[in-house]
């Protein structure tokens, strides 16, 4: 999966799995902070998103401090998924 398609898929997961009704996935910036930004996501959202990514994309996500860096933005999640898939 090419990087742009992967980022688009992650944005769709964020909107659908976290029930962000009325939010267009295309309006989520690749570098925008997922937490503390305009999306208003919290720790429960992070857990739900992690489970969705693991289930849909088949990639295990880290926990703890390493997870904070991975969940910084759509781009950092996509970079992690791509890295794990090529390992």
C-alpha cells in the first residue's frame, strides 16, 4: 500500500471508528496532532484506534511511551505501519 493511500485509510479509520460524525477524513492534516488538537481525541480514543488499526491493518502497535510517539499524527502512525510491514 503506497504511503498516501495508507494515510487516507488511517484517516477513514479515525472518522468511522471514533464516530466523528460530520468530519471529512480529507480535512485531517497528515501532520496535525491527534491529541490536544482540533480533533479532541482522548486516551479512550487512542485505545479504540489502536485496536482498529491492529485489526484492519494487521499491525501490532506499541504501548506506553513508544505509543505516544506513534500516535502523534496520521503520518507517524502510517510511518510505523509501513516500517512494521517491511520488517
